[in-house]
């Protein structure tokens, strides 16, 4: 009962604090969203801009409701309880009151699986640009005119690198070749676990990766939260093949082989499972 009373108050205070931070610092805000390679675009933007302007981005729980305001406030971890939330909120208020205004850039990845999060935060933060990768299912009224669609074919990394370099070169008056060289030499895509739905309606835990598979312990903790039978789809990484938990799960080859109630764990190098990932939807 108490939680139901406190939650609306907490949301209202969070929105007010976020508006105050934005009003004070007037940051350049880039939102990255869609069903495609959002984390890759986010990291490409961050790597390209961080040496040109003070820049930060959200890394932890981009699918979470309050990842957006926490990043805007300058908090990189997600509070786990009410006491931590009160501490973070108090620090934010002190920063609003006493910190000097400074010009900086925010790169916010917002998971598109929950359209309510997009519809809530986009009007509040008024992003400078919205980078859309794949599809989004929100009304056109929520989007502003500054949309940049990022498209790619089989060479995902190269296609995204080129498009991000085009944007940064034009926006910040720097050499495109310089940006591409920076990305090629210093940027390593990071693995991150995503949540989506398959074209058949199953919940999918997307643990596919570019170079290194996620820790199996993290996968176990996440997948056990979801009720229902679990199955693996894709290619099991070598580092997982001796794990008892992985060995206990049935393996299927396509989404059509899953039952309606199955929770699916998509694994494998992204180049190898690109066709499966094309069948993931909001």
C-alpha cells in the first residue's frame, strides 16, 4: 500500500528534478532507440564525441524506467532501495543548487520494448536528435523532426561507423576520416543483454555478442526471473558448453519451433545469428 502511494510522488519528483537539471545545464541530448543495434550506435557516438565535448552516456539498465533521469543527473548506478533513492535525489538537489552550469552532451539509449518509457521521457528531455535503429512503436506526435535513421546490412559495424562518422563530422566540423580512424582504433563493442519478443510472441533474452559471450552466471540470474520453460536458440559459445545449466536447456533452431509459453535465450556471435535477430520485435 505504501509503495503505491510513494511511487507517483517519486515519479513526479524525478520529472521535476530532471527538468531542473536540463534547464540549468542545457545539454545537447542524443537519444538512441529502436529494435536494432542501439548499444553499438550509442558507443560509436560516445567514442566519436567524448574528445570533442564533455560527454556521458547511460550504461546500466537502459531498459529500466529511470535510466534516463539517472544519467541526466550524473548517476551511473541504479538505486536498489528507497534509502539509495533518497540519497541520490538529495545529491541531485544539491548539485542543482550549488554546481555551476556547464555545457555537455548526453547520449541516452532507451530500450524500445516498453514504448511507455519513450513516450514519457521524450517530451520531457526534448532531445536534440533521435537516432532510430530498426523499428519503434510510438506515435508520431511524440517524435520531433530531428530523427536520424541508422540502417545497416551484413557489415553492421562498418555501416554504423560510416553513418555515425557522417553525423559527427557534419555536426562538429571535424574530418570524417579522423572519426572513422578513432572508431576503428579505439572502439570495441560491448556485450549487453537485451529483452525483446520474437515474431511468434515469445519473450526473448538476447545474449548475442560481438566478441565475448556474457557471463553465464548473469544469464542464469536473469532467465530464472521469468516463469515458464526455457530454451536456447542460436549457437552456444564454447565457454558455456560445460555449464550444467546450459546443458539442461533444450536447443531449437528457429522461433517457429518454440511453444507459446517458452522463454527463449538467444545466444551466439551476432554475425552468426543476424537472421534470427531480424525476427525480434517490440
